[in-house]
């Protein structure tokens, strides 16, 4: 009898072992999502700051309003992107300098015994205050903008002339005039700011004794970079 019970127990254990092996394993916990690759995160450009510091260098074309010749102009700009409308609006302040000139020959003046030659240099230090508006939010990769403002011109006209072999010296005349500035441009985000291409038109009266009643009107095509901080 004891042998029969022992044999029965061994058979029961042998049958139970495969069944236990076939039971499904408990479900594994949900796998955590793969982390964003570091290279992908680095490729996303950082959000730009609100304070802008810009530098521009351009070709000044005063021929649109006067006889002065093409020259080079430079400008430094400070701006702040207001935290409304996707930071599209930005008041700005700019300081610029240019000095177009013109050389004339065989000019007539009734106060002189004969014709004379002369060179006129128009020095222009400008201060501009205005508002710039972007088409897209500030963080956009590509953007377009337009702006307008008041420009203060600190002017100096320098004239040097001679008649025949005799030079009759240098004449300087200075004045301060208030005018305006209009600009349109496009920008592409690069590093912590934007590369920009800009077209400006600035204008004020220029009623100096030597020049007569003329203007400082000029087109400027400028290339620059606007660094955005904070």
C-alpha cells in the first residue's frame, strides 16, 4: 500500500511540473519612453532674448535727393521686444554716421574774378527713436519687419575751394535738424540673434548758406547683425 501511494505521488508531481512551467509570466511594467537624443535637443535654437544690440554697415545713396555722391554709413542700434503679440513690437534707438561729399569744378560766383573748383563734405551724425514691428513672432527662424521714427541730424557742411592757383580756405557751417526715418527689412535667426538686410530712407531739411535750401534725403542699403540678450 505504501509503495502504491509513493508511486501515485511521484506521478502527480511529474504532471504538475509542466503545467507550472506553462503559466504566463506576470506582465512587465511599461517601458519608459526613450529620452530625446542630445543631438536633437542641441539642434533646436535657443529662444531669443528681448534686448537687442545691433550693428549695421551700409551703402548710402544721397543721389535720390541731392547731388552728393555714394558713401558708406554705419549705425549702432538698441531695441527691446515688448512682451505682447509674440514680441513683435520693439521700440528702438539708433546712432549713425555718414559723410557724403561732392567735388565740383569750373563753378561761377559773381564775388570771384573767375571760375573756381570746390569740394563739399556733408557730415551727418544721427540719433533715431522709433518703433519696429515684426511680421512673425520674435522666435521665428525667418522674419520680416518695418519701422518708422524720428531722426535728429547733427550736421556740419565743410567746403574747400580754390580759384586758379589760389586757395580761398575752408568754410564750416553747423546746424541741428529734426527729420524722420522709415525702414523695412528681413532677418534670419543665427546663434543668439539675427542676420539682417535692411532698406532705410532718412530725411531732414538742410538750409545751409553754402548748400542752399536742400535736404539730407538718402536711401541706405545695410547689412548687419542684431544680438538678442536676456
